[in-house]
C-alpha cells in the first residue's frame, strides 16, 4: 500500500511547487505595478514646459477652466479684451481663440 501512495505524493508535490511559483510571480507583478504607480505620482504626463499666451495690453484673465485636456482662458476688462483662448494641456499649443462681440 505504501508503494501506491508515493506516485500520488510526487504529483501533489509538483502541483504545490507550480502553484508556489505562480504565487511568487503574481506577487512580483503586483509589487512592480505598485512601485511604478508610486514612482509616477505627481506626473500628469509629458509636460510641455513654459508656454507664452498672448494677452492684449490692458486685458486680464478673468476666468480659467480646465477639462483635463484643455485650459480655457477668458479675458476681460475692456472692449477689445472680450475673448476666450483655448490651450491644449498636452502640448501647450493654442487651439483657438473665440472673440466675444456685443
């Protein structure tokens, strides 16, 4: 009877070793993923550096709104200052200007 149990134990040992390897690999994946995410905290993606947005003389920014991908700047204080400028946050490029006319 003891001879018939040995092959069963060998198979069981093989299954336990394989499952142990799978658990270790899974834990490594989790640890690496957490480390990568913690290392990237505070980063919103590739930055575009410094961008100059032309503000007409005598005008001021009266409102800013961000939708995650674009920054919308509304200028005011004067007849020729009524405009909205839309800036792409990924590139810093001005996407367009909307002139507000009375």
